[in-house]
């Protein structure tokens, strides 16, 4: 960059030198070849000596031809100027050619870079198209409802399942750009709840919520909704999305199961039968009202404790412990009689029937259903004693009822 002015001045100097040399050469040529002339009006006085002669004695008076000298000088001057102008143009053209060549090289490099960038952009575009197709396939292939909104509550994405459910629940046709709040203006209660949940997501919170909606026929639908904020590359929140799972069938099934369990529990609690549920280790899980009344222990006192260590006499506990875990063995007693030790340390005779159940996780439990037969056994024992007395006594003995009948 610093050598450019030097080169410019050097080129101008060479040009002026060429002009000077050319003019000098033409002057010398004119003097030599010029014939005798009456005057040399075009020759400067500096070229003439004091006696009117040029170049050591060649004076103007010696030239007698008609003004060939002036013509020669004029032609030489014109030729010199044209020569210098030609040299200038040639120099300039060379410089312009070099500049054009450099410009072409720069432009070609720029074109190559743009072509490379264009090729890379095509590759990126193709990858984006493939990724978008895969994402759309995933979104449309799921039964979950998926949608996203911007910070102004306008829909920016949703799948067909979501669109269909919105139409079924609210009778609205949504498209990209539809405003969520405007869509739900006819459903103010649901709209306020929905807006509150979306606001939490737009503030950056990730959470899962349960929602209930009624369709246009007042049929209830239950949903499990996961909300997430959407962020740009700088971490700024630009919207939110949610994934909605229709759990209506599961919710109704769970409600029905709960009602059934509540019904069974009510019957068990109201029954005079003793119902005790224990796990395979013998720990008490369930203890109904009849068990509480018979044993004298509340559920909180016995829950989690091994029943044969607490309620069964030691002489009977060993046999029960031995056969308790053998559910698939012939040694497992499905029907048996044993004693309970009550809180007051009295003995009650219980007739039991066992069965095995499984919970939702497949865990096995033993349900023992019993009847307190203490009074019946005592009556039977008393009756047997009386019969023994009657049969072994030699005295005449009779038994009558309250009316005097034998």
C-alpha cells in the first residue's frame, strides 16, 4: 500500500523524460535535414549563436528551402505527443487490466464462497426438512395431544389429535395463528383455568396438572397435561408447549374400582365376621371392626406386627408359622381353628378360612375370615359334661325346660 504513490510519481517522471527526449530528437532532426530557409521562427533563440547560426555555424540564412524545418518540427511534435499519449494509454490499460484481473479473482473467490455457502445451506435445508418430517411423524403418530403457543397465546404448532379434541370439546376449528384466549371466550371458567396454567409455563415453570372438561353433550373428559416453556438460543422464553394425555378411561376405571373397594370395605366393616389381611411375612395389613371388638386391639396397635407373635398362644404359633408361607403346598391350611389371646389375656376360639389375593402390583396377601365360636364350644363342652354325668350316674335324673316339660 505504501509503495503505490512512489510508483505513480515514477511513472509520471518517466513520461516527462520521454516527452523531453522526443522533443529534443525532433529538433535535432529538423536542424539536420532542414534546407536553407529564410527564417527559423519555430527555433527558440537559445538554439542560435550570437552570429545567427545554429549549432556552430548552421545559421538560418543558409537554409533556402521553403519552411521544411517548421513542418518537420510540427510533425515531430505531433508524433511525440501521440507517442507519449499512446505510452500513457498503454500503461493505464496495463494497470486497468491488472486491476480488472484482481477484481475478477476477488469476485471469483466471492462466487466460490457463495456457491459453497449455498451448497451448505441446501444441505442444512435438506436436514431440516428430514428432521421436520421425522418430528411431524412423531407428533402425528402419537395418541397424545400436542400443541404450542407463543407469548401472545397464539397457536404456533399442534397435531391433528389436538385439533380434533378441541373441536369436540369447544366446537372450534383452530389453525396456526388462532388465539387461545379468543377461542375460549365462550367458556370463561375453563378459559381462566387454562390461562392460569399457561401463564405458569410462560414464566418458566415445568409441571404436570390434571384437568377436567365437559364436551358439548356435558360428557366428562379427564386429561393429564405436562407444560414446558419454549426458549430461543439465548435462553429467552418465547412461548410454551403442553403434551395432553387423555386419561378418561383410566380415571373412570379407577373411580369404579375405588367405589367397589369402598363397597366391599363397608360390607367387611359391617359384618360380624372377623376379617384379617396379612402379607406373606405374617404382618397385619387390615383388621376390621369385628377383629377390633374380639381382640380388644385397635388397627393402629396391630398394623405391621406379626400376628402369631401377638395374638396366637405360643403352643399354637409354631404350627401356624410353619405352614404360613406354603401357599401352593398341601400343608397350607385353608380351614383351621385356633385361639386368639385378647388384650385382656382371655382366650377366644376362632374358626378360620384362608384365601390368597393379589394387589395391582401382583403382591400376594392372605385374607383370613373367621367366626368366634367360643360360646358355641363352651356350650358344647357343657352339654357333653352333662351327658357324661347322666350316663355314669346311678341316680334317677331328669331335665326339664322352663315350662316343666322333660
